[in-house]
C-alpha cells in the first residue's frame, strides 16, 4: 500500500516561529536569561533532532546548561532501540523529582522514539508525574506550540498519536559543532527487521526533496563545515517515494558538485540495497569519504532470514569484494547482534568466520535486546544471557584483534585528517579523523580545529591512531 507523504507547510512552520517569539516576549521580563537542557540518547538522527529542539529553544530566548538543577526547561530525547537505554531514561526522569522540588516551575519534556510506544507513554503518564510534556518524533516540528500550551495551561501534554510521519523543512537548528554537521536526507524505515522497533516509532520512509538537501549542504559549506554526514535509517532507499527519478548515488554527486573543500559521509547503508552504482559513485566523487558503515548483524543465513534482513551471507561478502574493487582503501565498519533468538553455537561461529573474512576496521556489537511489539520478541529463545555473553566476549576479542592489526598498518604513513576537537588525553591535546573515520590523537595548536592537516602516524592501539602534524593547514 502506498504511503501518502505529509509535508508540513511553510505557513505551519512560520506559525511555530511566531510562537517562539511570543514565548520570548513572555520570558524576557525574567530577572535572568532562562536556561534549557537537552539530553540526548541514541543514534545520530536523534542528535540531529535535538539540534532542532535547541534551535527552537534558542529562538525562544533560552540559553543552555548541563545542570538539571539550573534548567527552566529540560528535554530528554529518547531512544527505543535497546532496553538499557530505556532503563537509563526511566532512572534519569525519576531523579528529576529532586530538581522540581527546588524549581517547582521547571518544565520536563520527554520525546523521541521511546515515547512513541504506547506502553511507554502510558507508563510516563501514570508513574512519572514529574513529566509535563511527551511528544513523539512526528510532533517535533510543533514543539513550540506544545511547550506554550504547558506554560499557559499548567496542564500535562501528551502528543504521541500514531503516524506514518511527516516532512518538515525550515526548522531552526543549533548544531553541536562548527566543523561537523548532521544532514538528514530522509526519515523513517520500511524494512521491518524483526528485532527492530524503528519502523513502528519513526514511521515509513520519507525522502526530503533533493533541492532542499543540496541547498542545506551548500549553506553548511558556506558556513565553514568540513564534514557533512547524510543521515537516514537506510540511505540507500533514498528517493523511492519521490516523483523525481533520483536515487542516493545521484544525490551524492549533486552534493559533491558544491564548491569547497569538505567531506561527504553517510549512514546507515542497508546491505540489501547497496549496489555497484553506489560504490562507483563513492570512488568517483573526490569529496565522498571512502568509508561505509554496512551493518551485517549476523553471518548465518538462517539468522539473517529470521531477522528479515533480505540478503544472504554470500551476497554480503560479494558486496564487500565489489566495494573494495572500486576502492582498495575502503574502511568498512558494521553492526552485529549476538544472541538473536535461537542462534546456535554453529551459527555464531558463522558470524565469527564472516568477521575474519571481512576484517572490519571497527564493529559495534550488541547482545540481542527484545523490544515489545516486534516479531522477534515472541520467538522462542532457549539460550541464557550467560551463554550469549560468552559469545559476545569472543566476538569483541576478535574484533579488537583485527582492529589493532589494521591500526598497526597505519604506522609510518602520512595521512590527511580533519582536526575536529580537543582531547584530554595528555600529551595529545587535539582529536582528528581520517577520511575513513579513524580517530587520530595529535599535539598542536587549538587554532587547527576545523582544518585539514597532514599528519605522520607514529603509533596506534586497538581504538585509535597517534600522530604528528607534518605541516600547516591545507
């Protein structure tokens, strides 16, 4: 069944900006600038959403703090992917009862993927009276309106109605960095992996129009951003819901044509849709980083089928071989789930074998976490957490060995890196990233932050490289 795109009009966004001005006028009489705190859990898309929330708050006249006892407004942007993150949210929200005792007028909002689940919203309403406002990802665009309602009525607001999602352009953003930027190109997911809650809470896939994406990318480059990451639950599906015939590879080429010295990154790339056209585009576009995050999740065909991943082990290995043929220097990272319901010792060994064959530069590994409302949560699972932990530890050990070996191979080489921040790891005071996303610790003047420099790699460990600056900015 076709999903109808729901686009928020310019007039609707302008109304929200008008509410921002009304709130600013209301709070401007305060004896001090009001303070807001935005606490973010989960993926890069959540980070990008929090930048929009902070953008709205900034337009309202708020300044920002990391101290919940000082904040007049606290927004907790949640993640629903793993149980551990949910439990942390409940614990941190519950602790805010102490801050509200000291600041009775403090407004607490909880938003994001977690609250879009009906049972979570109901739990917050019943058991967490400290929470004044709850809104799902589809309601973020009208955050000012929801906040103003709480301010004026002193009543709780819950905005989590089921939705296939929206497209909203023109929301202000306050970005975390002046060097690196998240750029959402699409929202939602159509894949329905059996372990994943994301399609249920973020809705179906909606692609932003290419002209809007390119215009935002151009503004970012003009503002001095050097590292732009294109975001989507599955960027390889970009454009399938648009009238214009444009796919993700076409979009990369359009952004690559923007004048300037910057890197294009993207995530996440679903293996079922990764094609030679994408790999060729990455190889031919000089601004596109030779790095792909290609989550395999498992090396067993039975488990992949049970996960509804829609590719096989053999197809995946063929894609890796093809990608490396186009880009011999390609950095490949991945996600792997250990202990999916019913995973046997032999099936886990298949995953280990695939890891040794691919030799990932880095891996993000997880023990399966059942999510209420997903098919996998109802699957029989005879294996204990302790048995899964043994497998997890073996996988991490293998991943670390491979990563250390790959990093050792960088020693003695000269690389171009982007200096992106400061480090507390003495004597190294700066952090940087290679084109492939590898962390490099450096010594240098903080004025180098935001610049590309050449470095000589002197040493390494499992998690990072260490180097010396060879020249000034380039």
